[in-house]
């Protein structure tokens, strides 16, 4: 008799439906011999029916925590979501988010699923801890975001910023180390939180977005009565404006409107630059 094979997509689908942990979902599917509905029943019998009942509820509130290692060579940001602002501001919920962030910083798992499978206290996984908390408060709780940045020793540093009320978190990597650049890193992280750039520079903007912006530019020019032969050139000009507003290096620095973010960093050291950033926010 061939061994039952449970696909990763089946496990993910069950997790999305129930809110249960990845390993719990896999075990339930195995017990149910791959039958999705029976697997849901298995999870319900394990006391996870509240997760199932609330699986279709939206969890747009929550808390975002960003942390950086002591040597500043590693940073992470996580978002734990819930349904109401009341729960999001609860000390226990914020503390749970911080504990998950600390584990993420220590373990640096590759994916959010790997993070959910990390041990919370040596007895249960993070996914199981979240389900415990969910059952206690009666709201849908989800770990929806996890990002990380690492730099090699001597090759830069990571700085962080958490917006008031834990509503957004940013980590930024600079190519130069030293306490003299830490304020600059935090300033740039605040810039990211405020201005929400899509990418570091134009090379990092998704090709589909570029294509869309060019088409929008052409349609705008066409609506203005510009000749067809000029549409491409006009659209590319609008695209450059788009890059200036939506890529970090080219954005106007919020603390000094006379320079860009790249120029601000160069004013501190000619070689100083951002090598990466991650931004996680509620909503």
C-alpha cells in the first residue's frame, strides 16, 4: 500500500481555513487520509473549533515589532494581527508579539511558516501558542508578516524603527558600520514608514508596475490631446517622476526638502548608502 502524500498546498489551505498551526494541519490531514472536511473535524475535536469559526473574519488590527541584534548585523520585523483595536492595545497581545519577534531574531527562520514552527517555550510551537491565545480572547489572531535582513560582520549594519502604537515597523541596512551612522539609519527607517517607498531604486521596481505606469502615462497624454508619436516620450518622463516619488534613494528627504535620501546619506559620508529595507504595517 502506497504511503499517503500530503502536499504543502493542502496543508496551507487547511491552515488558511482554520488558523491552526502548519504541523497540526498536516497531522490532521494524515489522520483524515487527505479528506479536507474530516481534517477540519479532527482540528475541532482538538479544541480548535474557535479558529475554524473565525477563519473568515478579517484581522486588520494588531501589533508590529522590529528588532535588531546587539551587533547590528541582523534585523527582523513581524506583524501579529487581530480583529479589534482593543485587543491590539492589550499588554498581553503586544508582549506576545515581542516574544515572537525575539524568537525570530534569534532563530532567523527562512519563511513565516518556519517561524510558526519554531519552539515558543520548549513545549509548544509559536503556531500553537497563537492558537492558545486565540482561544483565550475569542478573536482571530494571525502571524501575517515576517521579514529579515542580515549583513556580514564588517559589511554594514541594520537599524530599526517602530511607529507609535506599534502600527508599523521598518528595518534598514546601511553599507557602513559605526555609531556615527546609527541616527542616519533610524532617520531613513522613519522615512520609509512615512513615505512608503516601493523599492530602493528604479531597478527594484517590479516590471509589471513599470509597464502599468507607462500605459497610464500614455493614456494621460492621449487624453490631453498629445500626438501619438510623442506618447512614449511623455510616458517615460512621467515614469521618471514616479521613480522620484516611489523609490527610497530618489525620494525627497522628509527632514530636509532640499535633498534626496541618497544625497542626505552622502552628506554624512560620500560612500554611505542603504543596501536594503523592509517595511511592515497594519492595514
